[in-house]
């Protein structure tokens, strides 16, 4: 991402999001689809106040962004890079955020696959809960900034949140190519197990009463030595340096014993 857009982090991909915009522009060595814009109407069912007003569109998303030279290898590995840009502002008394989902099982593996997220611009909170049923299990909110990496384990319901209502937030993610998003469990509960609320310039968390009682752990980003990730190297460059090191994203079975205890 170019420095003239105000972004202080270089993800290793020539992707631009012009000031005030949510659509992506690609450099000459990068390919990607037209940005899909998600409307407020698309996410109302998961908001604390479904009738609220807010920015519309809420965010722009492009799946399968990469350098031309890497496209064939990413397809062979069933990996792709997604890029998402969230608007500034708020959705009622909540920050701008996604609606929350679980990854559908990938046809080639049968796994609901993990996701490796990297913040490119702004301040984000990656919220994740172990289950989308009545008992959400472990609930974690990771407060992250440019260059920070967050791993969402297989099967966890999750969403990204723009933690600063005064600026846009952009993140990239390394994902399973045969991705699919399941919303039913989250929508059936009127959202995830914890709602982020804007209070006095910060975030206050409120439990969603449609779930059983749970405890939320709010924390900063961490490193993932157990996944052989380097927190000082952008995830796309880690893929280029050693593609096998991130193959667990589309082949989580190779780390099956790890997933039962790993948290974001």
C-alpha cells in the first residue's frame, strides 16, 4: 500500500485505497477483483440496534488479491489474500464492524479453516468466540494496529471492528481459497456474544443476553511461534519466503492437535 495514502505499514502488495474511499486500486504487478461494497442493510441482523443509522456502504471487500507472479501457486495451495476497508463513523452506539461469521468447511479438506489477519491501516479489534451456539465458549477481543497479526482458529465465529470512529480501517488476510461464510448461528442470536459500544473515546463491551453467560478477554496482539509466524515480517512476504510455513491455513489438519487450545 502506497505511502501517499497515509498508510504507515507496507504489506508487500501494491494495493491502494485512496483517502475517503473503500474501493481498492491495484498496482501494475497486482491483480484483484472489483471491490464489493457491503451495505448497512446487509449487516443489520447482527447489530445491537438493527434500526440504527451509519455509514453506507459500511465496508469494501476484495477476495483474491495477489501479484500476477504468485497467482498460480496460490491457486495450487488453495490460498488467497482478501483485503477489507472499513468506513469511519459509527453504527448507532457501536463502532463500524462486520456482522460476524464462521468459515464454512472447505470442500477439499472438510475443515472450517483458520484465518491469518494483518492490520494495514487504522486501529482494529478482532473479536472471536469459540462457538456460535448458545454457549459461546472462549471469547477474545484483540486490539491491534498496523502490522499486527491475529490468527482466528478453525471454527471460531469472528468479526473485525474499526476501533477508531474518526478514521478508516484496512486489513488484509490470508485465507482458504474455497472460502464460504456461515451467518446463521450469529444471526439467530442477534449478533455475537459481546457487543462493542463507543464510550468516551474508547470501547466498552456489553454481553448479548441471547447467549449463556461468558467471560470476555480483552488483550493486545501476540506472536505465534507455535505457527512459525514472524511478527516482524508482513504475512505476504512470509508466504513468499516460505509458502509451506503458512500452508496450515488451507490444510489445518497438519496442526490438528494445536487447534483445541490455541486462542487469537
